[in-house]
C-alpha cells in the first residue's frame, strides 16, 4: 500500500483518487477550509481527511496535484515549503514552461517532480481516462503501478519534464476550441431559425461535435476551468513560435460562460450567455 496526498479533490481529482483507493492505496486530503461539496466528494471517493498539509505530506510517498491551472504554482510552493521528499506529480493543464518551473521548485526542496496530464473525463464506472507522465523513468514507473488495472490508464512517456503537459495542451487546443466554436455556430443558427438544418449538416459532414448541441450545457458549466486552460495553451503556442490568437479568442468566449459554473445550464442557456449584449440575459461580462 502506498500513501498518497491528493491536492485537491475536485471533480477530476476525487475521481482519480478514488481509483487509487480501489487499488488498495491510502489517499489523504487536507479538509481545512474546504467546501461542503468538496467534503462530500472526498467522502464518496473513500479519501481520508487530515487537518494539515504538513501532516499529510509527512506520511505520504506521492503527492498528486490536480487543481485549476491558476493554482498550480501556489499548490507546488505550499508542498515545497513543507520539504516534501516524495514524488510530486503535477497533473494540471499548464504550459510546458510552467511544468518545468514547478518541477524546479519541487526539486530544489528535495522532492522528485513528475510532469503529468490527464486526458478524458473523470474516471469511474465504465468510463476511463489516461494519465500521461514524463520525467525520471524510475519514479514514473512507481506512479504507473499505483493505477494499473484501474479506470486511470497510466502511460509513461520516454520524454523529459514538459512533454506530458505539451500533449495536454496539444489535445485541449483542439477539443476546447472546437466545442467553443460549436456554441458560436449554434448561436448564429438560432438567431436565424436554421438550427435543425445546422444539426443535420453536422451529422452529414462536420462530425459529432456540431451535431451534439445539447453537450453545450456541459461545456458552459466547465468553462471556468477551460478558459484558464486555453490561456495556458496560448502560452504553449507562444513558446513554440506558433500563432496563439485562436486560443486567446477561445478563452475570451469561454469567459462568458463563467457565471454558469455552479448551474446546470441547457444548450439554450449557454447560447444566450454568448450574446455580447442582450437585456435580461444575466450578469455575464
């Protein structure tokens, strides 16, 4: 049995941690200051609450960071401040350069950093996700063993720190931009009464994304994470010398859906929030 600290059990983090628990590992989380929703997720996942980060890390072999991109550096610094000497997996949607910076912070404090990225929905039941890892192969192999034969499919890349994050940026640049364009396409079609025809053309020519209108509600609910991720993608494109305008524009569009974070919006709700200025459509920017 390996002891793991999960930082922090959001929707994805709790689901990934639950797979480690099912594998027979002990998974800790720090409950101080966390919301009722987070506590409920952690309890349902079989995680063990501890009151202090230092206490959790002091008994853990692995720390797994799965948090919104904006907090990845802060979480890493908090772990480094406790002189954690285990394996630190940053599995956040961040640019390769940020992954390298975080790895340096962890290594300087005595820990062993791994770059990670998760592709797929929160795992559980019949649904799986891939956890890509890059960095030192020995520690990487140890993390792979934690999730073998679970709904988290661990895949060790023979690449240095930054490669796993680059893969996430590459995949998400398509996935999130495409979903956002679907919202704009349906908004324009709704405005002119040709939505049914758009869906039909989506089925015939454009593939499943354009035809799957109702998925827009799910996209809008998660946009508060996706817009930050698109800015990370823009940074990654900048670093590689590619145009980043589309990624930044996608982030700007996704930002209009941020007020729907805690709602259960329909596709129609999501499209209404994309209007630049329409009376009675809520408090979107």
